[in-house]
C-alpha cells in the first residue's frame, strides 16, 4: 500500500489542536486496512519527521435518520501519532 493511500487526511479539531500543542500528537484519518507499523512509516516518509508512538482507534459510523428512512455513515479508522520532541508538521501550523 502506498503512503498516500494509508494517510487520508489530517484531522483538525479542538481536541487534536490541544494535543498537538501540548503533547506533540497529531491525529489522522487512515485506511481501515493499515496497521500501526505502516501508519508510522507513512507519516515518517510523507512529512520527514521522527515518529515515537502510534495509537489506533476504530470509529463506528453513526446512525442517521431522514424522516422514516434510517441509514448509517461509514466506519473509519483514526490514528494518533506522537512525534519526537524536535519534530513538527508544518502543514497544520496556524490552522
């Protein structure tokens, strides 16, 4: 799997911004088939940083209703990547 297929997007929320500023942790939406080793290698190659730790969560899709019709959003995978103390990802700065 290519690195661009593994890392889908960077998640920018209030919680992820606080984690980035205080603990140097970045949140990503990743491919559901990717494992921790693949995610860590992809982040290192894409952003040229040193990865210390990778944590993975499976986010279940929410049930949505439109009148009588119910459906469900797709489930997805979230990775929280901790970087080395001297490493930063410049794309997320100022967002």
